[in-house]
């Protein structure tokens, strides 16, 4: 077999299947047989509905899917770390490798024209095979499943990076606005880091119910006009020591700040849109540190999979929809509906 079927996103809320040659790994490259390849909110926001992205989010009609995980099938000349059979998560951006950001492992922030994200500017994981740079692969510990790995490639990595930057610990209660896949990731990782109470808000009843059912959010609240009062009454009138917005919605971003305790930390990871708030009242006078955090670094991706292995916890619990590649249209439709847990394309073992 020399060809494979890959998924293209034309940008009108449909998916298209096309045949592609199975790529040949060149120097420093590996051919990865896909096992799990999940769908991200960014795929929906910037590609599936319409091609909105520019620059690093500009979609170039490549095979979609930037959360790939699989097993190495072949290695090209000069590979230094991996062998056929190794299980790997793929950090979803291949940077130039020589700029300041790349040297720190933040290939996400690389501004070189050589930067290419899988599923955006170079072929991604919605096909049987993916051609990856060896230096973007991270070993997947044996205790983790391929779905665990796919979920770390973007969503869990994003949540981990923000929690890590806020130095979230057992001293904190955590407020999460937006209980989609990244919100659930923040809840799971926050608990593992020792957070005593997780309060979460979301307008979707189904998402609140899932967060409660998984035991990840202690207090799932509707994202309505009463939310702030409820957050304050659950925290002795103080608010939470740490907060993270995973929704990208303006009201939720504001709620994340108003629900943060004085001297607390707040992070924005939900993408898109705008926000306006009273800076003196909500930020300056409350002495809050506000972080913007974009995905994670290669090193921190490696770190989060190592921690998950040690903690014995599984991101795949948050993936409630798993479909084969042939049902990619249904998978994207469900992901766009915003009512489910993480949607993941899975391949035969
Ligand atoms: Zn993503
Ligand atoms: Zn770079």
C-alpha cells in the first residue's frame, strides 16, 4: 500500500477525504503510524467553520489534526533518539530550531518562516501516517494510552503550562471558566498538583454534568449572573487563589478575574475575541497577576507526560467521543457542537 486517506478541512463546516502518498522519512524525520489524533477548539474556531487564521494559525489545506500520537514505523537517516516501535506524542509545531524561542523549547512562539505546525502548515494526524521531525517527538510512557498522549499534545499541555506558570499548589483553590476539554484538563491537573477545591463554570449543562461525573470539578456552576456570588460564598467571600479562563468568552474572562482572590493569579488560555473590564477595580487594586499563556514548550510536554505516568492519572477519561477516521465528519460536527468531552479520532491498534 503506497497511499493513505487524509482529512482536509475546506472551511465550510465539512470535511473532505483525499488520497495522499505515504511519506518517506528524510534525514532527521520519522514516519509515525497514527493511533489517536484528537480535535481541538482551535481547529473548529480557525479552520473548520471558516479559514480565519493568519500567520501561525493560517491553514494551508494540509491534512488536519495537530494533536497526534502514535507509534514510530520508520526512521530516516541520522535519527538520534527513536527506533521503529517507539510510542510517541508529537509536539504540534516544528520550529526553526535556531531562534530564541525554539532554543527554549517554545516552538509555538517561533516566528521564523521555517516554522510549521502539524495540521496547519504541514500534514497533521488525521491520516494513517504522519511525517514528523524527530525533535518534535516526545516518548509516551508505557502506562499512558495513545488517547492520553494525543490529549497532551495540545490541550493538557496548554492547561499544564498555565498552572505551572501560576505555580498552582495545595495552597490554592482553583476557578475554571469554561469546562470544555482544556477546562477539564486544568481541573484534572490542578487536583494532581494539590488544589483543594475546584470551582468551574460553563453555560452548557452537559459539560457541567460531565465535569461532575468525572469527579474533576467540585462545584460546577452555570455561567450566569449568579456565578460570582456563588464563587464568593463557596470561598468564604474571598474568591479563588488561582483562576484560569479556558473559554475565550469575554464574560468568562471577566468572571475569572472577579472570582480571583486579592493577590491571586489568573491566566487566560481560551483563544480569540476580546475583553474589557475595569482595570483599577479588578486588576490593580486587587493586586492580581494576570498571565497570558500559549500552549506549552517541548520540555514541559515531556514533563507533563512524565508526571501523568507518576501520578497514575489518565487524560483519556475526558475523551467521551472516539471515532474512526472514516467518521471524521461526525467527529468534527460533535466537536463543533461544544456539548461533549474531548473528541478523538482513533485508529486500529
Ligand atoms: Zn490545539
Ligand atoms: Zn524558531
